[in-house]
C-alpha cells in the first residue's frame, strides 16, 4: 500500500500536468463511465491529498475521490497516448499528457460536503500544511493501544504506513509495544515533527529514506541496501539482519495486520 508521501506526490503530479486546463476524461473499463462523462471537458482546478486519499477538483462537477488501496496504480505518460487497456478505470488526457488509473479501491465523484466528511474521518496528516499533531495527541495520550498500532490508524494520524511507522519509532528509540498513554508529550512532538520532515523528503525524492547522514552506507563503510522499495532504512524489512547502530538482530512480528520491524537493542524507551 502506498504511503502518504506517494499520494501527495500524485496530487502534485496531476496538477503539474493537467491543472488549470480542460481535460478529456474517459473510463475504458466502464466502472466510472458516468463520472468520467461529467468530468470530460472540465478544468482541473485543484489536486490535493489527505493521508492516502487523493482529490481532483473540477469546479463544475465536484471532486474525483480516489483511494488506491492495496492494488491501485496511477501511471503518467506523454502523448500520443497508447490505446487504453480495458483495465483503465479513469484516463485523463490533454495535448501533452495522460494519466491512467487502474484497480483503485475508490474512484467516485463527490461533493464538497462528501469530501469534508472524508477529511473529518481522518486524523491530521504531517504533509498537510494546516495540520498539526494536536488532535492526534489527544487520542494517543488516552489510548491503551500500542503506539505502533496507533501510528497505522488513519483516524488518528493520516498517511503514515508500515515503513514510516517502523522507522520513526526506531529513530526515537521507542519500543513499538509501548502504550499510547505512556508516551510523553515531548516524545510525541518529536515523532510528529520528524514525520513532517521525513515525509516531505519522501514527496521530494519519491522514495522513503530515513537514515541519518552519519548512518548512510558511505559514512559507515557498509554496502548500500538492495531492495525494491529503494531508500536507506534502519529496520523496515531488515528482519534477522544486524542493526546498523548496535548490531542486535532486527526483529519482526505482526501488528495491526502488517509486519512490524524493530530493534530490541535500540528501542527500549
Ligand atoms: Zn539497534
């Protein structure tokens, strides 16, 4: 499942390619044919993300709300666009660019009020300029749930996925099984501001890097990580490999339906 930085990046990519101009829209697969017909010929006036939700704003028709879910994909290309395959739920097209959406969990036209209801269900997003960690803290500080599970709960904090959760807890030395209510205010503030920095960098680089400069491969004289996922990380998908800092084997366990990774040597707080 893509994490929030990917969705914010997709919002920016849409606006860069299609913003301020009329787009052609079609649903070759047919499932969004009515919506695409309404959007066709309209001007894309806004593109924004909240957590893992993407919103494309067409003033005359409302918003196209997209959630990629586990299997959804959005791909961009330049014209001439190839004939779309019948798996494309939504194709947007102008003179220079096209975007193909396949396999999303959600792709629907929504009103301003529907969109607001989605925002209201979601927690603050470290990548939204007007959000802060306050609302999340109110829930976390009262919770008997582990901080690792809370970080994955989109109602509490939106956009954090499996990689950022594992890495931010490592960076702050926090035991993932610690209960929300046992976290201190200063620990939470440090986690929130670190997520803001890490996730902004994720949007910029289009990948997740969480390793501090002094722990990068060159600085430590170690080989770089080889993984489809890309960037340098401390614990994510490094189960049974030695921790870069203390040498303890990184551990894994299932938590909140996803694999959690942590270093029992470093994460003792
Ligand atoms: Zn360690």
